[in-house]
């Protein structure tokens, strides 16, 4: 079911790009801007967020909107995601996204500008802002009860703000010494930066548009937060133990940015004094080396931080399963959500 939703979202991306070229309501778009946005949107995304949006809506709706309008509204979640990725890549000065050039690097290449030229980041910020505006427009085009639509849009806007707060916390934490960071602060950042917009919001917005009650929305919110925290912890593990080819971005990226992930934090907390000094030294470097990565990997294994993180993921996924089985959705959609959870 989710695979079908993803295919339909991909088709909608093509229609969306065609509309940017021809719809007078969107004003004339410069050709390079359209091609750059189009290339970024069509890159190999998982389409998790719009698929969950559709699943929640169809799971609760008594009177359904047209499927075409539903797909377009669900696409708002993909646009929100891409807006956030574009700005995040500028903040992180990232070279790659989804195995291709990040948008700001792509802009510099198209305009034959040096890698360090601010032109690419500046244009990317503008492109991201445009995509965010269009994401709200896509959601507003959904058919249905005006009160329910207003409720859904409020959740959408609050989610965007929450994600911005999460990004702020993450950037500030990168400058803090690791001894001053607490586990609950890391988990809060995961909730705000990742969980709310990746899992909680798509489920909540789809369900709200369908008229689901407050009790169901609270369950979906908790489910989304648990799922998002588990997702982010797994992503931290992949950043250290996977490869660039598998994750579509350079390994070491979190380490290079000095991120205080749960994985690194737990390693530091358990480390002996000499190893604490080594971790601090590596985190303080402007550019980490492959040897630094190997050393960090060894320390993570030595102090069992990877097992600690995997245990938390397992606990979160168990809670998600319990919540999911108690949802009052139509059986086929609840089963599809459970199947998605089991794929973690």
C-alpha cells in the first residue's frame, strides 16, 4: 500500500513541475530555478511523509476527497521536507544529498561559480522559502470541511516552527562542550528536529483532515514521536557505521559538525578519562579524518554505546507497536502502518 502511495506521489511531482512552468497563478519562474527545484524534488527520496499522510487520512475518513486532491495535499509534506533539507544542507555546508550534489552546490555548478561562492547558498535559501510557500498552498488545495482544514493547517505551521526550533537547538549544541549536554536534551532535539515533521505531523494532519477524534490524535502524536526518535538514533548509527553509497551523504558528517548525538554522548559518558580526552579532541577538530572515524568506532564498540542505542530503538518500536494496535483506524490501513513499523 505505501509503495503505491509513493509511486503516486512521484507522479504528482512531475505534474507539480509542469504546473510551475505553465500556471499563471505561480508567476513566471526562471528556467534555472524550475530545473533546480525539479531536480531536487525528483531525487531519490523515500516519500515516507506523504505516504503516512495518505494512510492516516484514508484510515479515518468517512467521506473521502478525490484521490487526486488527496495526493496533492499529501505532497505538501514532501515539500516541507525538501524545504527543511535544503536549509539544513546550507547550515551544514553539505556537499551531497540523496547521493547527488546538494542544492547550493548544484546552483554554484550551474552558474560556474567557485565552490565557496555564497551564490549557491543564497539561491538555495530563496528556493527553500519558495518551496515552503508552495507546501502550504498544496495543503490548502485539499477538498473537505473548512474547520478540519484549518485544524490541519495549524498543525502543519506549528510543525514547521517546531522543526526550526529543533534545528536551532542542534546548531547551538554543536558549540557546547559535551560534558554540559544531557540525554534528555538530545532526545528533545530529536523530537523537535526530526520526529514531529517526519512521523507525527503527517499522521496527525492526515487524520485531522479526515475528522479523527482528539484521543486518536494524541495516540498518533505519541506514536510519531517514538518512531521519529528511533529513526534518528538509527540515522546516528548509520552516520558512523554505514557508507556514503548506502546513505546518500558522506559518512562522518555528524562527527565533522561536532554533533552531540546520543551515540557519541553515551560513549563519552562511559569512557575512561584518557578516552574522554580523545573524544573531546576529535570533536574539537575542524576537519575529522578517516582515522578519527576508526577511533570513534572502536570507542563506541568498547563502551557498548551502539548496543545502548539499539536497546532504546527496540524499546521505542515496541511502544509504537502497542499504540498502533490500539488505533481505531480501518483495519487495512492500521495493518499497513504496523507493517511499516516492522520494517524498522
